[in-house]
């Protein structure tokens, strides 16, 4: 039996939705195929041992994009959304933010999410469904932070600093809003 695959953390490519690290595992038994999967907060990318560093970087980026695309198509139900909120609370707030309910709603067209701290309820706009995982996680973390600090003062924003993809997620959501404001251009068929 060959030795364990070579393992190396990859610093070059951007990290994908909700992950904190990418680990590349090289295998002499793997000839041509490349695969990737999530393992907790890590993304594991399996590649042939013979690949160059440049090929490794390229394939890591390809696989991160592929995983993100697959994840963006998956829609969480309310139960999974609640479980996710609980995991995020444990990860970023030591479990102190305890929602009583977390659910999707269709009546929020100007907000991404809302929270009623007195009730402990969190609602996310259905418009987030299909967006990258890290964006949904950001909105959940934002609303969880409201369970601890109701307003948007300095203490609230300090809490959000714990989530490493805050700026990226906010930029994504700002881009979605800006794109919606662009004038509609007819397609080639005049529709």
C-alpha cells in the first residue's frame, strides 16, 4: 500500500463559500482525475502527485468554482437553516446567539434578513436562495449578531468582524442591488 497522499495547505487561490482553508492532497495512485469536497471548514482537493504547482493552482481554482456552483444550487430548508445558524453562532459567538426560529420568508423585498431580538426570530429573504454559501452565512451571522446587540452601532460591527468574509459578502449583495437598478436592455430578439 502506498504511503499517505502528500498534503499541503494552499494559500494562493481564493477560498470558497464558507471555508477557512484549502488542503491539497497529492496521490501517486491518482493519474488524471481531480476531485474536491468539503470537510467541515476545509475544502479538500485531490490531485495526481505529478502535477506542477501551476497546474495545482489552476485545478484548485476550478474545483472551488465547481463546488461553489453546486452549493449555490442547493436550497436549504428551514430546519437546515436553523442548524446552520446554530453552527455559526457556536463558531463566531461562542453559542451566545440563540435564535428560537430561523426561516425563509417571501415578504422581504428590500431587506436581506431581519431579526426580532425580543422573540429570538430570524427571517431571511427568499432572494438569498441560490446565492453563494458565504453570502447566506454572512446574513445569518448579521442577524445572529442582532440577538446580542439590537442596533447597528460600533459594538454590533465589532461582533461582525469575527466573520472573515463580511466585506466580500457585503460587496456581493451591493452588486446584486446595483445590477437590479441597471436599465433593462432588450435581447437580440427584441424581447
